């Protein structure tokens, strides 16, 4: 149970992959840290939700495209 399983080939480490993960992280951080973005029901919450969705979508797209280009 204490054994940690890591798959180094599962995480792309190219320059483009790191750039894509940075962009996705920026969108996720913007969506979470936007003032009143998660708690209120106003326009800021809609922008926060959109930014969070874009960040998660960008991350998924990044992993899929970099795995396909690596042939994994």
C-alpha cells in the first residue's frame, strides 16, 4: 500500500507540453482565484467557471495531442 506507482512516460516533457501545461494552469488559477468567482452568483462566477473549464479542457487536449505525437 505504501508503494507509489509512477509512469514517467505518461507525462510529456517536451517544450510544447510544458508550455501547454503552464497555459492550462494559468486558466485554472484565474478561474479559482478570481474575486468572488466561485462563491457568488454574478457575472464573475460565470467568467470564473469559463476560465476553469478552458484550463481543464486545455490540459486534457494537451495530454491527448502530446501522447499522440509521442506515439504512446
